[in-house]
């Protein structure tokens, strides 16, 4: 296994992690921004007001995007296991 192949595997893993995290983080950030604008407009300074909407959005995104995310992880790991002979130099 060459250093280039190790770097390729790590690059693919990091890319997959970033994509899966962004699927969860972007909706939560957008909801946080909307709630913050609402708080600024109404002068409500309640810290827990942003927590509940972000929690609900995060759970709903996980519920709807969960199968896609699990499929991407399963696909990556399947490729890793199928390519073990190539990684160890056996074929």
C-alpha cells in the first residue's frame, strides 16, 4: 500500500465526513440565523429560544436524510472492504 493510496483513502473519508456534517449543520445554522434575527427584531434575549428550533430541525434532518447518509457510509465502507486485496497488494 503506497502513501498515495493511503492519502486517497483519507481524502475520501474526510470528504464524506464533511458532506455528511454539512447536511446536518447547514439547516441548523439557517434556523439559528432566523431565530437570531427574530430575537433582534423583538428584543427578546432568551438563550433557550434558539436551542429548541435547532434541535427540532436537526432531528428532522436526521430523520429525513438519515437513510441517504447511512447509504453513503455503507457504500464507502463496502468499497473499503472490497478493495482490501488491492490495499494489501494481493491482486
